[in-house]
C-alpha cells in the first residue's frame, strides 16, 4: 500500500540545515499494523506527516497504492487524504468550538456525504467508541481518554484504508491507553492499515511489525 | 457546509465576546456613517431628476458685461426666454418664474408668503407637478389665478375645497381665485413654491409689461428643447438672436448680454451661478471621501483584530486541513465568517440609522427622508454593500489563515510572524492618519467660522432689532411710532440691511478721467439716520442730512471700493462728482469706509447709497438698550398691530441675520465634527482591541519581568511605547495632507485664517491623549497584576 524509496527530508532554517530523514525506504502492506519507534528527534513524526501527505518530501519516491504521489499539488493531496487516510494525534486535536458529534462529522462534510447519511455514520462510530452518550458535549468537557476516543472516531468515520497515529497514547494513563489500543486493533482486524508512532514497548506489542529509527534512518525492523 | 461555517462562526463570535463586540460595533458605526452619507450624497444628486422631461429642460442664464465688470447672473429679463422660444425652432416651450414675497389673506388667516412665484401658464407643461385639482393647461392663464400646494391650501382653507375660492393678495387686497392645487413640491427640487400666481397678474397689478422690458432682470427662465437638440449648438445661435432683437439697446447702454444653457439636472449641484437653492458638489465629494475613510478605518479594525487573533484559529485550520479541507474551503469559511459579522453589524447599523436620521437631518439642514432609506431597493443595495464590506475586510485574514500548514500549527510551535506585525502597524497608522486629519479639519473649519463671526465687519449689529414690513407703505410711520417705545435708543428705515438682499442698479458715475463710467452697483436706500445708527465710518464728505434739500433726490454716497473702481486714489477726490442711477441724477456727497454688507466669503464690493424711505425692503432697524429687549419687543409688536394690522409681525436681530449667511458652513463644520468623533471612536476601538490583545499575549513576559524587578511604570512604558510611536508617525503623515486640502477649502473665502502649525499640534495631542488613555488603562492593569498569578496560568 505504501512504498517509499530513498526519501530525503531537510528542514532549513536561517543558519542550519537539518536532515530530518536520510535516504529512508519503507514498505507497508495492505492490512498491516506497523509501529514506528525511536528516540526523540529521530524523525518519526516527520515520516508520518509525509506518509499522510501533510508535508512534502525533498527527494525520493512515494507510491500510495502504486500511484506516485511525491509531486502531488495541495488539492490532489487533500483529495487523496480525505478519502483514504485518518489521523490520530497525541494531543487529540479536536476543534474546541464544535461538539463531539460535529467534530466527528467534519470529514464527512468535506467528502460531501449527504446529511442523513452523515448522521447515521457518525452515530455508528460514536457507538463503536462508546462515546454516544456524550455526543453533544464540547471537547473541553471530556476526559483525555474520551477525547482520544472521539479523535479515533473522527479518523475512522470515513472508512479510511490507512490510519496514521502519532503517539496516540502519549497523553493518556494506561487504562485509557489500552482502550485506544484496543480500538486500533479492532480496526486493524477489520482490514484497516495502521501506522503508529509510539515510545511505549507495551503499545508496540499490539502491532505486526516494529520499525526502529535513528537519526532519520531505519535501523531495524522486527516482526511482532 | 455553509451551516457548519455559520455554526462555528457564531460560536467563535460568542466565545470571544469582547473582540466580537469591538469588531461588530466598529463596523456598525462605520457602516452607519457610510449609509447616512450615502443617503445624503444620493439625495443631493437626486435634485430635479424626477421630471419626465428633465433631460430636455435647461435653465437659461445670462452674462451681463459692462465696460466695468461682468456679472454671471442666474436670472434673465422677461423677454429673453419668450423671444428665444419664438425665434429659435429648437426651443419647444419655456416657463419663467419671478420669486416674490406677498401678503396673502383669507378672512383672518394671513401669511407673508415667501415661497411665492409669479409663473407662466406653461409651468406645468415643463415640470411634473401633479395636480390634485384644476386643469394644468389653463390654471395659470388668467390674471389673478392662484395655484396652491396642498399644504398651502390646507393652511388657508382647512378641509374646505379651495377650488374657485378667493384669496386677497398684498395689502391692497387684489382679489384672486384659486384655480388649482398641486401636490407639495418634493424636497429635492431647486424651487419649492407654495403659491404660484399667474404671470399675467403682474400686468394688472403693477402695470409691469414683463414681455418687453429687456433690461429688467429677475426672472428665472427654463426652456424645453425639442427632442435630440444639441444644447451647445443651440447656444451658438444666441448671439445672433440677441443682436437681432436688442442689438441697438445693448450698444446704447454699453451693456452686452450673452445667454447660456444649464441642464436642469445640474443646476442645483454644479452651477456656479447659484439659484433658489443650491448645493455644492465639492461638499458632496468631501463627504463621500470621509464616508469611505470611516469605512476604511472600520475595515482596518476588522483586519487587524482578525489577523492578530489568527494564532488562536490556527489549530482549527490545521485540523480542518488534516481531515481533508481544501485551502479554498478554508478561505471561504473565513470569508463567510467575516460576512456574517458584517451582516450583524449591518442589522445594528440599520437600527442606528433609524434612530439617527432625525439628528442627521438636523445636521444636514434638510429633510433627507428616512422613508427612501427603508425602501426595499435601498435595503437590498445596502445589504449587498454590507456583504461586499465583509468580503473585502475578510479576504486578507482569510488568505492568511488558510495558508497555515497543518504540520506547523498542530505542533504548537507557531508564532505570529514579523510581516503580519508590520502590516498591522501600518494599518494602525492609516487609521490614525485619517482620524488626525479629520480632527485637524474640524479645528480649521471651526476656527474659520469663529474668525468670520468675530471679525470686525465695519458696522455695528449688536442689539439691533430689524422689522421686516416687506415693503409696506407705512414702514416710515411705523418707524416714527416705535421711537417712543422705552428702551429704543435710535432707529432708521431702509431698503436693505447687511447680510440681506439688495437691488443692483444700472449706474453711470463720473470717473477720474471725467467720463461717465457704467457699472452695475448694489444700492442701499437709507434715511438720514442709517449711517450713524449702524456706526458706519465716514471717510470723506458728509452723510445725508435734512439740512440739504437736494439730498433726498440728488445725492449719493459711495463706499471706498466703489471710489477705487472709478479710479480715485483718495476718497476726497470723488466728492462732488456726477452720478446717474435709475433716473436720478446728482452728486457724490460722501464716501464711507468699506463694511461687510455680504458674507466674508466674498470680497467687499462697490456699494452706492441713496436717500430713500425704505424703498423696496421697508426694513425698520431699531437699536435697543440691552436690558429692555423683551419689554421693548412686546411694545413694538403692539405698535405694529396698530399701524399695519394686516401683516403678521416679522422681525429679526441684525447679528443673527448676518450670521445666517454661514448656515451652510456651520452645517459643514457640524457634520465634520461628528464624523471626526466617529473616526476617532472607531480607531480607538481598534487600538483598544490590539493593545489588549498584545497585553494578554505578553502576560507571561510581564510576570517574568516583574519577578526580575521591573517596576509598574517601566512595564507600562514597554507596552505602550510601540503604539505611541505609531500615533506620532500618523501626525507627521496627516499634517501636510490636511494642510494641503484645507488650504484649498479656505481659498473659497475671500477673508480667511492662516493655517498655523499649532493646529496640527493640537490635533496630534488630542489623538495622542486619547490613545494614551486607552493604552495605559489597559497596560497598567496588566502591569499591576501579581506576577505569581500570570506565571501559574501558563
Ligand atoms: N519545522 C521544523 N523546522 C526545523 N527543524 C525541524 C522542524 N520539525 C522538525 N525538525 C527537526 O527534524 C527532526 C525530526 O523531528 P521529528 O518531529 O520528526 O522528531 P520525532 O522523532 O517525532 O521526535 P519526538 O519523539 O520527540 O516527537 C528533529 O531534529 C527536529 O529538530
Ligand atoms: Mg514526534
């Protein structure tokens, strides 16, 4: 599903040029659950953002479902992203001015799903992440774990083929963390491909494969 | 999608109530000013446009050239339009108006009708004045026919049907018949008559053969051209027409006429010749520009506050992009948001307009009806205008916000960039430039008005009561009668008083070369007492005196300007020279010092004075002792009712009367002041928003500095110095700009103030002062805060 070869990514500031990713190549098959691990600053988030088409790459090739997307313009990326990829972040990233229901509904609005259908699908996923009873609350009125479950619901509401999660349990205690991991595993069982960045060996154990990075390069891949 | 935008926009407005209030209030006030001015501009431009033949109607005007001067008159003599229509096939029809003020009486109901015109019977064929009763084709055909406006008809006849009823004209009681009633003439008309008397009445009433007297000016003439007539081509035919009709007389009198056409629709706003009522296109432009500036200030507030708050919206933008929003969609979202805010402001401003229209009418000095304002088409136009404002004000913030990269903003490493800050500073400068310019403009206008009010006019107008008998034959008797009223110090009867109308006479005066020089001279008919009563200074010769029998018919007094006009370098040299004026011949007996008999807008013109007992005007001037004014006024009114019982008591005070000439300027000043206050208010709202935002942003910094030992005053200084710098730059930009524009405005006044540097210093200090209050009140609060609190809140 994802095939990245010889990827280079630099960050340029006034004085220095940081090499964030250095001739990095990875493959992720459809239906896989991959965990990415490595020390802070080694380029995990950068990689995830590139996979999610939120950031562009400087050199190398990136094929998504056999289509070369490295040179896509912003609009094409948005199109690809909104139909195929869901995101879960460490800091939840819900819109504070929207209710739980409206937050989850948002991706469906951008993919132009009709209102009745939207309601049905949002309710379905909210049911699935067991947050239905809080549908009319605002994010600030929920606990961290609840917020992250809403974020997962939002990521999956469009039935994406790929979910990218950047330290989804980083801000959660172990109970809440395990619930979120449980959810991701269920999604993976239903066929969704998952790439997850994590610092926790415990969480990584839920995955099929662990990619270990150091200084912008893949140093080891272990199959779980 | 739109629903989602509106929902989030609404919640955002609600969440940040303070900002939203500033935003919406600023916009609403700006829009209100803009709408009111739009209404005013539109009203001024609408004059006389409602006549169906307006495109083919022209005012016929005349230049009168004598060897001495050229007068650009807005009037003609009677035969001009009449014979032009006869001789020139391009002219289909004509109608003339002769304004007058007559006493009209029906039993005990009597009014001095000053909105009265003698009019040709063709009046209603040229102009669309719908008739409620009567036949428009014949109503003004017969002598002593009167057409009334509906309100005049009601005044005299109440609920009765006025048709065919009689009205008494003038004190001599000519009997006239009401032959028609028209709807009241709309406010946006260059002449607003209440009473029209058939022109032919003049022949019967005063034996005035108006169709034959080429030298008797006073008629406002309108001509209707045949369709597709080129007015400039028609104008080229006038010289030949005049030569064939009055060539000989013109040569004889050494007076040359030229005729011109002014399109009816442009007379009010564009004609430099004035008229019954005239506007000023420059003022219309000035106010239009002021309106745009105020709107600009309001929009700048909006842009500034929205971009300053961009950081708070950044996360939302990031998330929306992550879940698939196009940049375009985000842009659209923020634009819809600003349009929504504008529409809220629009609703508030409609309410404000509704409340303010009476006040605005008062300021503008005319009934700009709120009715047309709340006409659906206007509402729609204003609604679209509001949307446009939202669009324009929203577009920049929307582009900034939608350009955020999700990766950057979601990481939270985001801070406002220097470019945005520079832009915000520039915009604040623009706001203050406009505000300071308006303050300086207001100061200059008011100083000029004060200057005109306090200038020594060359005559004394204090405690001077003037009775307006409208030329009553008994004005002299009235004058003698009031002399005995306690408190009356002195009095006089005359044909004119300073600041009012006066006749202009075809005159011949012996000049320095010994020739009889022709000039059109304003003439005051005065009695023996007039010059001392008004304390007008004599510089040579003597004043009229009963000791010289010849003074009543063969004496003239000139002012210094007139003496100069005829070539005398010393006033004494003019004494004893010959004059001939309106059939009277005699000698110059005295020269008076120039006094301002017209407003300070124009230079003092040559003036002649002759002995007369109130010819024409019948004005009785009465000097009253200060403490007796009220009692004396009552006693004088009783005398009036005894002597001329048929006329309603009419009086004014000479000083107020003179200042009435500055009504337009006073209004201009008043409007300017109001808009300057508005501009400052909106700018300060914006400054308030920015400073308070900036202060909250630096909350933590303030805390740290305080922990490290900074005092409250250093922190206030730190926070306010940036903004004060901006205000100072604005002063530097605004001063030369305003100096340039106001010099132009002042150039219209023959006597005016000089713009001194300290006006800008004052305007600047006012701006700095207000800004300082806003800034320090906010920063002191922040600086006084306990540092522990601000540090913990992070
Ligand atoms: N916007 C940026 N500008 C400059 N350098 C950046 C930027 N973003 C990231 N970097 C640099 O790129 C490298 C990789 O960063 P990245 O965020 O991918 O690390 P990470 O592995 O996700 O770390 P963490 O586990 O702490 O989240 C780091 O050295 C970082 O300093
Ligand atoms: Mg990271």
